[in-house]
C-alpha cells in the first residue's frame, strides 16, 4: 500500500468511525428557537453586524431598520426589492444595502444563519494542516482516491483541474446534495490552510448536518496527515 493509499484509507476509516458514534451528524436535532430580546422586537436570529456598526454605517439601528422595512416594502417584497428600496429611499450604498437586507431577513426569520438569497444554505469549515497541497489536489482529482478521501458521497469535478480552488457537485445514491469548493492556501510557515465550502444545501437542519460532517472530515484529514497520532 502506498503512503497516499494509507492516507486516504485512514481518512475513510476515521469518517466511518465518526458516523457510528452517538450523536453523529444524521441525528442532529432541529435548532432551538431564539429567545426574544428585552426592550425591543423579538429577533429570530442575530444579524452579522452589530447595532453600533449598522447605526454608524447606515444611520439606523437594527430595530429601526426592521420597522422601516416593515412599513415600506414589507416582508413579502423579496430580497432584491428590499435592498433596492434601502438604497433608493435611504441613500445606503450597495454593499450596506445588501447587509441591511440580509440582517432584516435574519431578524424576521426570512433568512436563517447561513441562508442564501435563493433560500439554500451555505456552510464552511477551515483547518490548518501539515499537509502537502499538491498531494491533496492530486488525490481530489483522482476518482478512486477521492472516493476514499471523501467517503459516503459521490463528488464530480465541475471546475477545471488547474483551478486554484476545486469545485465538485455532490450526491448520494443519485440524489443531489449541493456543491463543494475545496480551497488551499499555503501559509508562511509551510502549513496548508484547507477550506471546505458546501453550497446549495436545502435546509438549516441539513446545514447543521454538514457542519458536523465537514468538521469530522477535516479532523480525520489532520489525524491521517499526522500518521494517526492526533
């Protein structure tokens, strides 16, 4: 068995063990409801920007924006129309108009954490590893090695093999499960920052499943790269 085969089989075996443990990703419960906020409206989820940041950059706090949008285009207007209204009616530049709209969608429950404008979800995980980037890319580009490296799903390459970041569609037993982007960046100390972004996830609960899956996967890659010592 070559060292690369030992590495990919090590990842596969560790992922199999992780999937069998109590509380594995397939049993992730639905997210709990967020508590209401004292002194203001109840928020379904926290916006990314703080109240201080949104006030400084747009002239209104989050509760003020929620009231303004409710009284203006309203919740049913859709992301594009709300962002355009924030820009046109309140003079907020394009980037912050998008930020206001996303924050409003999170506050009102129209958009959950990680949810994209099209309603799908995106999750990301990153880990710094003592791993050769060229070796990892070669394994991801080889179908047989990739099947061991990312077990339990089928990945089909959609980017050019020479692309800096490699994108794959993912499915299980023919059922589509979104797309995966693997990014690799070399750090000054010679280690590799490996990032996984999983797009087009269909629900919040599935997003929580994939967060755990990719966290386990990165841990398995790290342990295999260390020869099982981790």
